[in-house]
């Protein structure tokens, strides 16, 4: 049976005229137009897409600001189309970019060869690679006369393009950045036959001779020398960072900082849109981030005041593409950071928490503020003055549909409440005590993947700082034991990532290019909320999925996947990436369309989100439920749901993840002298939870014991007050 395609294109006179003009334009250029492409089961209105991109400043501005996701949101693609931003960008390049170049920017568009072949409209064509634009004369401002004579094109007035044209090796940033767990990146096994003149350096090819060439190249004023040095160091940082320890190469480190500082001055004070300077900064941050996984390097970073100032400058830039790299470096440095009075790192992190929208930046900012309290005793003294305002922001994340964000937020609240009674008192009264109710409800959260780092969880392995692999650790001899990858969605990392890469990508000729950041963006968009690997682990899994195939004859071209800077040559995206969907365990409650990864999460959702705590004459809204009579109260309705629609709801699982941190936090808060007042509205719910999840019993019993102690203390204080006044 053929799949139904939704067609909601409004074929107005303007639309028809635009499509006809666009067809004629492509005919003149020797290319073909895909007038009504299909994405996510819907026909894409190219006229609407063109107007939205132009209104946002054009292709360059949308790409630079990473706004393709926002553009895609206008078309309301289904939630199962997880890669719509990536595919939409490719559609625009293949069908509309040439028209924009000539009609808006008055530049001659020379179509790439990829658009003249039989694979011109494959989803992977020009979608994941940086687009090489022809060099044109500087016509960066839209002429007023053009706007007046072409109102139907809705071009923005005086939109300024970046003065530097996009080059073939421009870095594209992923939309959701690269972190989420603390697994140490692992060493990659290299071939012993690599060509030393090639771009991909295996560990044994990096020697003193190469080192001696890097320093003068980094200090050179010639672009080609600098690009060579940065690309070499990017490759080294991914492939074999132990070969270049910064504690033994201080001059290289200082040269990187000096080059980054020069580019920062250019972008902060002279030319904010200097794409060349931005690209240099991004490459340097790639290098330093990868080196920051080595403990000796992080100590060098933490001891360098100049480096900390460089990080701060990157974090205050209006261009947020640097944030994710900087924040991950800072997170790796945190165990060695000692704060001082009015430390700019505190203000920077607080500002990111209040203003940032990138999930990864928010996650790491919370983690850093939490870990800073454990690295040095004096740090808490400097963190507490702003912690009350930050707590108000962090409690907002407790209602997010994101297990990891909830978990790290709870850990922050636990750590500060445990060390500061005043913070705990403030948290009890925040938002009139409503946050306590949210924390109580989180006690029923099933464990999925979040593993606490501050709360003492028995299942959390220590983090290694040795630089050795902790992934692919199950071996038969020297060969990793790889499970069946067909159902990779159900596997743990890194096997899930390995299965996904092999399913969604394939080897191609060396003219096919993909940005490493774009590939990681696709992976993290799919698995980002489910404990995704960091980009460095992702790269190593990629190398296992598609090893570099070396030439058999010296001087002959390489075949297979090749890393050049941050670009992967020889790979392309499969069309099946459009069918990359997640869990399909759907809630059957009327007018609810949420889906979940496992039955426990579905059960928790139904009982907490659809059944109110106090209700009279409630009906069951489960689809196809044959029970027509209303229930007297929520308990009777809950019993019906558990027995008829969610049988076996009693959760006998261990208290782990979010539930563990919530339980420990509530235990800490229950010690406060006024806690019984804040917890009183939720005592009945807590008592019921012991029946629903028996292993919560010791935690909840401790809370009630603390309530009795605080209540009796409060009573005895009140009774002794008159006697004291008679003296």
C-alpha cells in the first residue's frame, strides 16, 4: 500500500509564477528543479521556504546562526522526521540557493557539478558538506530598486552578508552540541601502513619532526601554513592526543592562545562577521577540547589565567557556536579550578543558565556549578551569594521532558542544600513550596540512563583520567565482542552508535564530503536525550564502522573515509535516514499522543499526568475502555487503570537515577526545622508511593521521622517560650 503524502501547498498566482521562473532558471543553468519535494510525508512549498529564508537574512545568515531547525518548524513536519533541518538545508541548496545568489545578491551563480548528474536530488547531495561558493564582486547590500520592483520576493531590506565568502573548509556547527556523559574518550587503533604525507596522521606517524614544523606554521602569517598546522593538530587531537602533551609543549599551547586571542580581538571589536577568524577559533577550540580529556593537560589549562580569559571571551561572544566547545573544556577543567572573589567564571556560567537555549550548554553549566563545590572547600563561599537566584531558574528544569536535565538539576539542588542550611530553607519556600510537590512526583521516575555523579550511587563507575578506553571493553582476545546490530536502538552505547552509523551512512567516492559536526548533529538529534556519546567517542566509533582503506600502491589515491580537519571525505548519507524514528509505545489516553521508551515510563506518565491527585466522579479516558461509570475518587480510578490497562504496575526496581537523587534531596530538605509544613500537602502521596514502589520505603520512612523530630522541636520551643520570658 502506498504511503499517503500530505499536500497543503497553496498554489496562488504568485506561487505558480515563482515556480515557473525557477524552472526556467534551472533550465538555463543546465540543472533540474525538484518543484515539490517530499519531506516527512509532506510536500514542501519551495516558495514559502524561499520567503522564510530570505526574511531570516538569506542562506548564509540562517546557516551561520544555525536556524534551519526554526525554519523547519514553520512547516510542522511530523515528530518522527528527526532530521528535517539537515534535509531542508540540502533542499534549499539544490533548488533555491542559485536563485537567491542571482536575484537577491546580484551574483552570478555557477552550479556545482553535483547538481548536473543523475544524483542531483539525492538527500545527501550537498546537504552535509560545506558549500563552496564562487568568488564574486562585493555586492553585499540588497538594492532598494530591486526590492521596490520585486515585492513578491519579500527580500529583506539592507541585509548585510558576511564580508568573507564561505570556503570549502568552513566549519559547520551541530545544532545540539557534543556531550552528555562522562565516559573517557578511547584510543583508536591505527594502521601501520598510513601515508605520512596524507592528511590523516596515525599515532606512530607523529614524531619530533612534525612537532618542529607545527610551531613556525602556527606563528606564520600565511593562511596555507596556518591551515596546515591547525588541521594537523585537529587530527592529532582526535587520533592520538597522548602524543602531544601540552605540559611538555608549552610553546605550542601559547601559540594557540595567541592566535585565538588575535582572532577574538578581530571578532569582538573590529569585524564580528569575519568568518575566517571564527573558523580559526573553532578549530583551536576543537583541538583544546580534545586535549582536555588528558588530566595533565587540564591542569595546564586550569593554571593558565590567560587561557581562562580566552574561554570567558568566547563565552560572551554573540556568536554562540563557540559555547559548546568552551563549556566542555571548562567542565573537564573543573576538578582543578579554584575560584576567587568576583570570579568571572561564576558570572559567565550564571549568565549562560539564564540566557542559553542549547541543551548541552545548560547541562554542562549546571554540572560545572555543582562540581565546583566539591573541587575546593573555598569555592562554595563564592558560589552561594548567587545560588538563590540560580535555584529559581534550575527548578524550572524539573518539569522538562528530559531525564538527564532533571537529574543534573536535582544534583545541583542536593549539593547546595546539603552544604548550606540557608539554601535548603530558601528551596523549601521557593514558589510557595510547589517545587516540593514536583520532587515528590519524581520519586516514581523509572531509571533509564541518567547516572548520578554527586549523589553516592552504587552503580556509578569512577571516571578514568588515564586516557585509556572504557568503551568496547568486552573482548575475546584482542577482538571486541560486538552484538547483533540489527536492533541497535535497544543496545547500550557504543554499540547503538555503531549500529546507527552503519545503518545511516555508506562509503562513497572521495568527492563526497560530510562535516563531522553535521554527522554528530544527526546522531545527537536522534539520541541526544538518551545519553548520547560525546563527539570524540562518536569519531572513534565512526572509524570502527568505516576504517580508512589505504592504497595498495604508493602514490595511488586513497579510498574510503578520510578525516581532513573536521571534514570526512568518502562518506554519504543513506536515504533511510528519513525513516529514523524513535519509540512507538504510545499513550492511549484521549487526546494524548506522547510516546515512551519503556512500559514503566508510560505507566508513570498516565498515573501522574492524567489522574489528578484529588477528583470526584472522574471517568477513565483510555481509548476503547468499556468502563462507562464514573469513579468516586482518584484512588479508585488509579486502581482501575493499573488492573485494566496497565497491569502489574507495582514497581520493584532499584531506586536509581532521577528517583535516587530526588529521594536523597528530599531527605536533606526534611531535616530542616520547618520541613513538616512544606511537606504536609504531599504526605498522603508519599505514603501511597510506598505501596507503588516498595523500595522507596526506607527513604520515605526517614523523611517522616525527620518531620516528627522537627515538629516536636518546634512544639517544645513554643512551649518553653513563656517560661523564658518570665525571667
